[in-house]
C-alpha cells in the first residue's frame, strides 16, 4: 500500500464517520423539534384551561348570592 492510498483510505474513513455522526445528529434534531412542538401545544392547551378556570373562580368570587350559589358545597372553592 502506497502512502497516497493509505491517506486516501484514511480520508475515506474520516468522511464516512463524519457523515454517520451528522446523520445521527440530524435525527436527534428532528426528534427534538417534534418534542418542542408537542410541548408547545400542551402548554397552549394548559394556558387556555387555566384561563377558563380562573374566569370561573373569579365569577364565583364576585357572585352577589354567594350563600345560594350551587358551588358553595364544594369546599375547595370557598375562601
């Protein structure tokens, strides 16, 4: 084996290894992007749910007929 063929074989091995690493990193990037998208949607859903629940609690707290309110039986909502 000549020096040139040995260098060419080494260069080929390094190139193959780099391509393999890039392929793995790209797969991880795609998976991370999917996870971020799922978490973003879940966060938006939870923010909407929190807004709805906050509005319900606020309406209960401002109710002028608090004693007659059907929600007064729920102990965790009364102050």
